[in-house]
C-alpha cells in the first residue's frame, strides 16, 4: 500500500472529468500546477500493491513520477479487465463519480505525487486554463477508450499485440540501442487485450522468431517497425 504521511480532507466537489495516460498526447499545453504542490505528498507503492480499490471514495488524484500503474475493472465472476497502463507523467484519479469505478495497482514499484481532489477542483474553478487542460485530457481519454473498443471488437490477436507493442515502444523511454522496458507480465498483457496468456506468449514468440521484435521477460526492442505497423493495421487493408 501507499507509504506516506496521511492528511484528513473534506470530500471535494467533483469535476465531471476522467483523466488518464493521454496527458502525454494532449495538444493543450499543461498550465502551471505549482499551487497544487503545497497540498501534495509523495507516496511510494510497492509492486502489485493496490493504490485505491474499485468502489473507494475518490478523494485524491495522482501523477506518476516513476514506475507503472494499471487500472483494473473487476468483474462479478472474479475476472479482471486491465483498462490501461499508466506511465511517468500520466495522471489518474479524476473520476466523475463519488467513487472510483476501477482499481489502480502498481505494476512495478511506483513513486506518485498525490493531490487532494478538493484542491484540484478549487484550482480548476479559479483558472480557465486548468479547466481547458482537463477537458482536453478527458477528450483524449475518450478517444483512447474508443480505440480500445475497436481493438477488442474487431482486431485479431496478432493485430492487438502488434498495436500494443508499438504503443509501448512509443510511450516508454528507449536506451541507446532502442530497447524499452516492458514492466507488465504476460498475464497483464492478456487481461489488457482480452486474450489468454497462451495466445499472448504464442504471438510474441512468433514475432521474435520472425525477427520483428527482440524480447526478454522485461524488455522490448522493435527490430522491423514497418512489419509490425503493417500487422497492427491489417484490418484497414
């Protein structure tokens, strides 16, 4: 669980917004959030620990400093759907409802900045630039959700995996030889893409045999980007 000093806060007024990893993709520049920092605390979350549960009161929002976080929807039968993987610079926790409709868990050890929702809402009410930025993030989130629906509903297993690998290669920092970290497990990838672990492992192994990617348990290198892009976009042709 989180390791930090605790503060008691009144329940904040809600903004009807959901913010996620699309912070990095937003076209509206992020305004200064310096006033929020006086209310923020840094928390460290160990690997696989829960940051907040599905159904918890939405009292805080978070910015990822380091590590990886997954948002998880738990089904009534015990199955889970991983909605997205959140990386450094991403925000989460701006749910529109009074309670979180998904859980947030650390994929790897993660360092977060935690902000009271009350302070975030107050700042947005006072600064139209903050409101505009949040709306841009929310729009991007809806676009990402739409793309995931298309992938789950219309794309084959190979197409889903190719698209996921390209997304991770784009979002994760590369080392000098073009390798990126892949902190999530094969099970996490399967639950994100709506596949079985066996299918994920089989498709990854085939891509590696073909020389399209280089892959270890925790890292990825795209060797033949045009081939991977063609596979990810196969349904368009």
